[in-house]
C-alpha cells in the first residue's frame, strides 16, 4: 500500500509533466504543496467553515433520520406505507437541490449548505436504521414477549442494539455524503471564505495550484471524518464478530 | 388442592392459522402435573411448536382454553410463570454470556449484586464457568444452547417450555445435555414440556410421552414412561426402555396411518 502511494506521488510530480500534462489539468505536486503553504491561513479558515457545515448537516440529518426510523419501526403500517418512497427518495440526486436551498436560506447563509448535507445524510441513515430495527429474528421478539416486556423495553434491549451495525455503516456513508453536500453547496455560492467557494474562484482565476490545494484539504477532511466514524464503529460494535475477528 | 397440582391445563384447544387456513391444532386436551417431564412427539408440521406457543401465550388459540398455574395463559405470561427455550439458541449477540443469562433478571428489576450471584449459580449449573465474558459467537452450538437454558432457568420459573432444544446437536452432545437437563430438572423440581423429534430422547427424558398426529394436529396417544429415576446410562440398555421406544414408534405410525 505504501508502495502504491509512493509510486502515485512520484508519477504526479515527474511523470505527468514529462508526458506533457498541462498545468491546468493537474499541476505538479510541489507546486500544489507550495500553494497549500502560501494559502494556509485562508485554507484553514475555509476548512473550518466547510467542515462545520458538513458536521452540522451530518448531526442534524442523522439524528432526525434515526428518530424517524424509530417512529416508523414502532408504527409498522406507517413504515411499510412510506418505505417505498424513502427508497425512491434515496435514489434522487439530492445535490441537484443545492441552488434551491440557497434560495431558501440565502446564498451566504451556512444553513443552505447544512441543509443540503443533512438531506443527503437523511435517507441512507433512515433506510438502513429502519432495516436494522425491523430485521430482528422472530424468536428474539417472542422471547421478549415471554418476559412480558413492553415495547419501550423491546426497543431498548433488542431492536436498537440489533440496528447498530446497520446504523454505523450508514453513518460512514453519511460522513462522506455530508462533506460532498457541504463542498458542492459551496459551489453554488456562499461565504467567499468557504472551501468550496475557494475552489470555484481559484479555478476561475486560473490559480489551479490553489484549487488543488483546497481539494487536497477537502479530501483530507473527508477521509478524517470517515475515519473518525469508523473508529466510533469499532468502539461501539466491540461485540460484533466482524470487528472482533479483525482485532484478534 | 388434593392430588398432584396441575400446572398446565389445556381444554379443547384448537388453532387455525388464518394465513393458509392450516388447522395446526384440533381439540387438544392435556393436563400436566407439577414436577412432570412431558415430551411432545409427532411428525413434522403436526403442531408441536404451535402447542408450546399457545401454552406460552405467544400464539392465540382459535378455540379452547389454557390454564397455567390455574390462571389464563395470558395472565401467566405477564406473571412470568414460564421460561422458554427455542430450537436454535436465541441469544442476543451484543450481550456477553453473563448478560444474556441476566436479561430476564434485569427485566424483573433485580439488583446488580443479586443478578451477579444468580448468574454465577446458573453458569455452574450448566457448567460454563469461565465463559461469562464471552460473546455468543465465541461459543459452540451446544454451549450456546446451555446458555439459553441457563437464561430460561435463571428466574426459577415453575414451568419450562422447550422446543427441540437439542435438535441441532450431535448425538454425543445431545446425550450429555439430556443428562444435564435431567439433573437440573431433579434439582429444581420444575415442570418441563419438551418437544422432540427423537423417540429415544423422548422416552429417556420423560415421565410421559404425548404422541401427536399431523393435519389436523391432535393428541393420539399418551404413554406413561415407568422407567426408574434417576435415568442413567443403564436406562438406555434396559429392556423396558426398548419396549417403550417400540410402543412410541408404533403409536407414531398408527397416528400417521390414519392421516
Ligand atoms: N405463523 C404461522 N402462520 C401460518 N401457519 C403456520 C404458522 N406457524 C405454523 N404454521 C403451520 O402450522 C402447522 C404446524 O406448525 P408447527 O410449527 O407447530 O409444527 P411442528 O410440529 O412444530 O413441526 P416441526 O416438527 O417441523 O417443528 C404447520 O402446517 C405450519 O405450516
Ligand atoms: Mg416445531
């Protein structure tokens, strides 16, 4: 893996220019790193803004989705009636709505990006959580019934723990989607300091090195966010065979 | 109350599943006295699991009445009068062995100290000391089934409902768990209703074997098992054991013949 990484970096720096790849296509690595260093304070500020939008959207989208999934699992007829629409909505290219949320909340407001990120996170988390809450072995429920456990207890002791592997893999997907939502939301306008806005304006000014530096920052943030959620997954699912087998 | 106390009383119990219109049970009358070990045996699909579920109030009968400890089955379930063990060990994957066994105790509101004490006793009973912190997937099938038996026994229900608990196990493990179950039954003085496919298992374990026939599920014969207690290795070689096995087999075939 390290070798692949090194080969990638080397070809970025020397092989691509040698092959005549133009600067506007992909500038050499060292130029990008230089731009990264020169624009470090702007990039840091932009990263903070865009990352907060992503986190905000992630937290709101995922918690609303989890709450909705609980409701739909509790009242199954409602859940069964709505499920096809949820699955369909999950397939809609939601980033297409970014200009609309700008119109709703104002182009400069971070909320338009938070909302896009939140909607992007909402459907996968809802659909997966609902699946996790309802895919409980019938005997596991009969056992709770034999203990005369009320629904609240069935949820707390059986349905929610059963859903956790589903929820956490949805959260990993959502972490990626939240970053995409925030950056793409920026593309349609926002505070000039935001990372996505920086990418767009640098490109229009032909400052490709700065644009790539910003993309690099966004990528690192996205990977770090995903990694953090994956870490939480490991901690929460300590009991799960897949996790345990990996550790031992 | 005079005579042996009745734990389960089924009167004219029938069950028709609306889905598919299958008559799973027809006109079941069965009394089980305290301390009995009753096995239900019959061809696949004859309604053994359904009868167990009706007794446990997990399924509503279409007609008839079930009394458990003199109460309607529904009341008995709310009073947690019985423990149930399913064919496959139904353990909660996210709970350790100790926490699986403690689950009913948590729901009953036992204190942590009391739960820990009881879990230790139960682990000793099913010979799983040292495994309390393991997760279900780290155990063999037989060990998992012993955990679910320990869980069913943890709150000392007077009645134990077991649906083919050893069905998926190899013969050696099965015989060992049979002896373990008999030992627990003798030690706790509980009443057991036990579903099985195995004629020899039914004869070996039971004080009575209830033979059922298929479609509609009815009780065709009840055979008292007069083998000496406690049952041991020698029981399996007792000529009387073979006579009873033959008797149950013939009853099963007679039941199958008139379907
Ligand atoms: N939930 C259900 N809905 C509809 N039909 C059912 C349901 N459960 C059982 N049945 C039907 O009732 C009949 C009896 O089923 P049951 O599971 O009680 O049989 P069984 O004697 O336990 O069989 P086996 O020995 O194979 O476990 C079967 O014909 C089955 O198809
Ligand atoms: Mg069955």
